[in-house]
C-alpha cells in the first residue's frame, strides 16, 4: 500500500456548499452528520498518549491520569441526532464512561437543525450548565460563534468529525486511510472475479468533505491495485432514495457495470434493488459503502451476492472518547488532543462474531 497523505484538518462547511440547516431535510441531516460502526484497536495508545498519574502510570478507563479533579463536572454532549440508528448505543456507552470518571453527561434535547443546536449551546454556555463540550455540528461554520463563546467562558470544546477553530480537541474520522482501504478491497475482488478489469460506478456527495475524501481515496485504491483497466462513472447520490434512480440510469446507459462504490451505506440499500431491476447477471457484482450501517452489515453476514463490503466506523470507540477526551482535557492533558478513528473493512471473510459486535451498538 502507498504512503498515506496527511489527514486533512481543514473544517468543511455545509453552509459554504449551499446546504444550510434550513435547506436540508431531517433525514439528510442525520445521514450527513456522521457515520456508523464500532470499536477498533487504538484506545490504549490514546490513553498512553494522554499522560499518566504521579507514578507515571496511565489512568484506567474513565480516569483523567492527571492531578486535577473532575469529580462532579458536567460534560455537554451536543449530539442532536437522537433518531440515528446507533444513538441508544451512543448514550449507553457515554453514560458508562461518565459514571467511571465521576462526571455528569448532559445530553442534547435539540432537533438536528442549526437553529436548535445553537439555541441549546447558548443556553448551556450562558447558563454555566456545562464544564466542557463535545460538539457534533449540524453545520461546522454555523457553530463557530458558539465555540468562541465557550472558549471565552473557559469551557473547553471537542469537535466530532472535523476541526472547530478554537477547540481543545477533535475526534477525527480517518477518511483518507478508510477510503483507500475499501478501494483496495474492491480492487482485490475485481482481480479475483473480473480478471482485473471493470466498469465501476462511484456514488459521491461533493457537498461534504468526508464523503469526497472517501470516494477520492477509494478511486486511488482501486487504480493502484487492479491488474487491468477500470472505467469509472461518477454520480451524486447519498441516500437510498437518491441511489435507486441514479443506479438505474447508470445501468441502463452502461450495462457492463459490476462494481458500485457508495459514499455512505444508505446508498447501498438503493443501489442493490436498482441493480436487480437492471436484469443484469448477479454472479459477479460488488456493492460497498462506508459507515457500518446494521442493514448493510446483516447483508454481508448473510453472504449477500450483491452487497459485499463496508468500511465501518468505530462508533463505540468514538462514543467512549466523546467523554474521555473532555475528561482528559479538564484534568489537565496537553491540548489540542486529537484522536484518529480508523475504519474497519468488513467482508464475507469477517467472522460473524465481529460483525455482531459492530451491529451491537445500534441495538443499544
């Protein structure tokens, strides 16, 4: 595998791309806000990097590993996506971490709109209701004034997914590596099943940097690892409802397509019936996406002949770090404290137990 470029830390703004909170539907906001998945290795390295106690020992789960006491402090979790599939699991895990650290989680009651999130953040900050904040922004640019307000009030902020200016920490998604890894997996499948050459549909979503990085690096992963020639057809589609007509049209114009790479798992659920509707053979088809959505994971576990892979995000690890990182910062850890969260590529070769563990976060 090639050397990966440095992670992109520039924040992206849906508003800058012409997609403000007022213009985006509730379902789209839920899907654009983040990704799905479960725990991966790397947590121990994170704890070690965050420092130890007086004896040089790394703190256990929930401990700050510093002299400063965080007992009774309040961590505001501005994560207004209560309808997302893994929310119950997110809440369970963050509560476990808060209990272990002796802190109190304050959960968002806002709707996933810019206005509601900003109103709640203002209430938390101006009312001195929280001691630290984890912000999963509906719109990165829109929360900038709230971040500045928190910083002025000496309330440290941790960003979810991308850097927020002035934040003390960030929980990053490793989109470059995760994008390439799925592309490499697709290339291996093409080599084994299509003699190294294929027509590939790439479903992207240019308004969001995460989805752009996924597709860009998957393209590189395919190009650098196939043994033959690849023709790419790129179209915009994020949701299942978008992907269904897009893939139907692509298949009608290009019936030789056998590989479909979706920028988010939800689009796989539209690409699958679209391919079936095309009437093309199902013996050599590869549909894949990112996130680790439970429906897609179930298809892979059952050995589906169409949906064959996903790059799952470590949602359980992200949820634990949503509390652990603010606690570390309140306890005196050096800032900015930035953690990369790696994707896990899931295929038919992944043991059922591992897939069940990935699905478990969605069951609460």
